[in-house]
């Protein structure tokens, strides 16, 4: 879990919100998790939960397991994956 502290000029919508790497539930009969969730915060209270990034679980097949997050100064978000042995960079591009 990380508080997002990237460049607010690039990604003000996420500033001081929480990202959670959901590693997934390998031992459940119906797998859950395997995604990155955004928790919206206002007045020090969680107000909403949104799926931010997904795709590591498709049709019951585990393709990856998000482990940790890191915010870079440019506003991008790194997500580590210990199943695919990868680090993904999620960045923002203005429309």
C-alpha cells in the first residue's frame, strides 16, 4: 500500500490517494485480487475503492501477482510482480 505522491501537475487526481497491490489469493477456490486498487481518501477517511489496474487474472489463469508499488517523481507508478518476475511502469499521458 502506498500513498501517491507523484508530480501533482501531471496526476493531481491521484495526489495523496492510496494504491494497494493486491497480490491475490492462491489458496481460495475462487481466486480474488491480482490487481491494483485505488482507494479514494477525503478528510482522512476512505471514501471509495476503484480497480486501477487489472489483467493479472484472466479466466481463472494467474498471469502475475502484484507485490509492491513505488511512485516516481515524474508521476509514474511502478508495480512489481513476483510471478512474472517483472516491474511494470504505469504512466500518465494527457489526452
